[in-house]
């Protein structure tokens, strides 16, 4: 462990307590999240403010976030001609095993111009595709929480349409026409509660229901219907419009977000994916046969890669990440690192 320092800077939109607090807290949270810092690891924090900010102390903004045991100090920045106005700078001292080159600094809002070489420029759109069981959703969820992105699970949308079929007695394989003619009756709403994506079908919460096995099978069948895809793809593009999303699925890099700044094709060997699923079942006390699970993985791969519309394939500009020899933490850190680098280059 060594004491190291992380730099940040931001600007306040106005010389008011609210704006100074909002900018300071945003910068502080980003430093904490980006560097995966526990509050106990912080040794001390020093802020400076330019002379045009007089309405509040930035340290008070951090103090208000239940940070009570850490030494905090506000200082006046020198009054320099043509300096960036209404600027709050910070130095966060932490105890860490990381080297200086591994630390992520935060230059936000108007202060992003100060150090274009370091820090995060702004959020981008990230597409993560790959076969079932490669760990896309857990990795995407972790990366979104760490970096402050919205995670969009597109598989959940196909699952929701699948559940509509089940509940209304429509066989998505043999009664495609019927399902398509009822598409206007299928209203899907998505909300985010504590970072969890909740799915609503015509007002009813189906978040847990869509994870059941019959919903997986139905999702796979409805995902092969072009009219269903067209509708869901339009919804997905709408959701990604503002950027700052990590979207996972099968066709995100190829069809939904062809202009995403970062495309990742996350995969692992059939054997590895089957072992992971097998362990998951065992941990949940579900009896199962390894060979059956492996056959299931092979069948799902085949279906996803060979359907006529938007089959699963790696986009030409996607980066391949094979997690066969990585555990979850390593896979997540690899992807988080790639997103940070893409933000800087993006
Ligand atoms: O990732 P998942 O298991 O929740 O996906 C459910 C089904 O939906 C799966 O069979 C593949 C399909 N799917 C798709 O075709 N396109 C997407 N973008 C996401 C999922």
C-alpha cells in the first residue's frame, strides 16, 4: 500500500450553493467509482476554488455525503488572468496498491478542456454482443454501475414478447402471423430501480417471469420474427439516443448501434460456458445434467448464429474478448478498462 493522489477539476454552472454542491459531488463520485475506492481508503481531500466562487465550500458538499472521518480542506486558487472561471479543483489522497498509471483522474464539465490527455471525456455508446452464457449481462451491469452508464438488456425485451405469446396461447413458431398482428397490443415499459432493469408487459411487472425456462425458449422463437425485431430495434435505438449506454444482445454492434464508439464481442468456449451455467444451477440447488446443459449451449449458439434475420456474428469493428480463462472480476475489469480508453479516444 502507498499513498497516492488523484486529481479532479470541474466547473459550477453558477455561483450558488446548489451548483457548487452538484458539481463537487458529481466529481467526487466519479473519482470514487472510476477508481473503485472504499471511503476508508481515503486519506484526505483538498479542494481549491477560483475567487469567483463564494457561495459555498466544496468540502461541505462532500461532508454532506456522510463522509465524516476524513480530513477535508478548502483553499483559494490563485487569481490568475484568463484562468478558467468558476472552477473547483480537487486532490484526493488515497491508500492504494495501484500504481500512478492505473489511477483515473476526473476532468469534468468546463474543466475537461484543461487536461484533454487524461481523465474521462464523456460517456459513449457501448455495444456488447456474444453467445448465451458468455457473461455479457453480469459484465455489462458491473461496468455500467462503475462508470455511471445505463445498462440496457435487450434480451429482456425479446423475453417479454415471448411471455406475451405464452400468456395469450400464441405459439411463436407456428403462429407467427397471429403474434405479428397483435404487436400493437404489446406494450413494453422499462424502468430502472436501484440499477436493476425492470420489465413491464402491458403494465404488469414481468421482471422475474421472463427468466423462467419457457420464457427463454419463447424469446428465442420470437427473436427470429423480422417484425418483432424491427419494433424492438427501434425501441432500443430510441433508448440509446442520448449516449451513455451499455447495451448487450446479439445484434447490437451489427444492427442496433452500428455507430457505437466501442463494440465488444464477448465470448468463451462452449465447455466454459456450460461449466459456468452448471455451477449456477448447483449453487441454486437445481439438479441438472452437465451434458444436457452443454448440448443446450450448443443448440442455442446454432439457433442464434443461423437464423435468417440479424444472426449473431462479430461486427467487423468489434473487439473480441474471450473470457474462457478469466474469472468474473477479470472479465469485468477488462471491459471497464476498454470503455475508459474508448472514452478518451472516442
Ligand atoms: O440474452 P438473452 O438470453 O436474454 O436473450 C434471449 C433471446 O433473445 C435469445 O434467444 C437471443 C435473443 N436476442 C436477440 O435475438 N437479439 C438481441 N439483441 C438480444 C437477444
